[in-house]
């Protein structure tokens, strides 16, 4: 049981603490899947859940190796593989044509994806150097792309993951807070007053009616997860990172895409009109007009987001993030408010 909040030193250690990935293991993985051995290996990115490498092979060009060594509910490379495979038939959603998933524990004890190295520039990098007109055009292209993803048939394997389904929000928050007994006891010991309020507020949860229907969610919608090319015209050439894809309320993706720091007035990269361009393009493509969330539904969305953030860091690092009191306090206050509305 944990009896204290993690420090930023603990968080930094979480980022540093990752498994070794050797050239021999990479070559063994490539041989296992019929690919040639490596000429060179370059680490592209690392965080506390993933490591990403660019591998130049002897006979199969450049391949991206993506590994995930920590998992959380509704967040996995298997999810990314299933979602990408399902989207290949959608010409309007440019995803990688061939992915190889490996999760059987050899030669790595964790999940891996082999992804073709796609051409293009990071959407976020392009945005930062772009003119105002180009920024708004990119926002419009992103809105169209998200709408096309939302319009696709969601595979059954992902429909069973309802972590982003507002209609199932009670199940989601109960699993997030009470599904792991050690997390529950740690929260009770570390934040006893807030935890007691949570117990009262969830016994039972407020009766809330959620409107609207679910869509195929990207899960990580944003400029940071697209590649763009600007030849004769600007276009999104690749869409990636579906580790959190699933079946749920469109607002999850829209909130994320519209909440990127390029859309925040406080950001030095803020572009007035970007969100309008994104939403206008989205609404022009989506078949069913998007219903704005009611104030009650917005609170439900925030409750789910805050409590899942607590469980995410617990699942990945077995620690209570320094902002756990903030996340829990916001969720409890919203739950108490909903009880007042329901009453």
C-alpha cells in the first residue's frame, strides 16, 4: 500500500525506468516476422509507457519499432493494431497499410508493433512554422479526418472497451477507483477526507441520463499524431497512435483535438479561428449532426477524465501522481453537484 503522494522526483524516475532494448532482441523480433536484420537503430522517442525506434534494415527499408512496457485500462498496442487494421478500408483516413503486432512475450516481455516508416512532417511541427492561412487549413483537415474516423464501423473487439462511453460512466469510474484494492486502500490512507466524500458520492452514483450515440474513437486526436505533406496542396498523409481507440462519445476526441495547446488562448501558439475551422469541417462531414453536451454531461466527462487519470498513473507506475488531490477533488465536487441536480 502507498501512503504518500509521489514527488516530481518519483515522476522523473518513472520516465527514466524503462527496460533495455538490445540490437540482438530487435534482430530476433525482425527475423521472427520475416524481416531482415538491422543496419542501424535510432531511438526516436521514449516516455514512461513506450519506446519508439527507427530501424534501418538490410533488405526491407526503414521500419518503426514501437514498444509498450506499461499498460493501463483501455490503452495498449493491441488496441492500436486492431483500430489501424479496421481503418485501412477507409480511403479518407490514411493509416499504415501493414502493421505487425507481437505480444507473445518473445523476444520481448512486452507488446511490440512493427510499423512502416511513412513519409511526411509532423502535423504539429508543420503548424508551428505555418502561416495563419495554413494553420486554419490544417485545422480544417484535422476536423475532416476526425469526422471520417468517427463515421467508420467500430470493430467488435473495441466496442467491448467502453471506457469512453458516457452511458457506461458508472462502470468506468467504479473500475478506475475500486477495481484495484491496493489503489483504493492507498487513496483512503493518503487522502482520507476526499476518499470518504467519494464513497458517499458513489453510493449510489447520481442518476444521469446521457444523450446521443457512440462513435469509433481515435483516442489520441491531435496534430501531434498526424503527418502532413505540402506538395501541390496541403494534405494529411498519415494518421497514427490509436493506443486509446475505442467506442465512446465523440466529445472525447473533440475535446482533445480542440484542447491542444495550439487552441488555447494562453498559449504562444494560439491561433484565433483554429477551433472554428476544425469544428466547421468536422460538422460538414459527419452524417449525424453532433449534439452539444449538456452541462450535466460535461461534468460526467470531467469526472471520468479525472478519475481515469488517477488510475492511469497507478496502473503504469504504482504511484499516486502529485496532482491526485486535484483530480480527486474535482471529480468529487462534480459528483456532489450532480447529486444536487438529480435531487
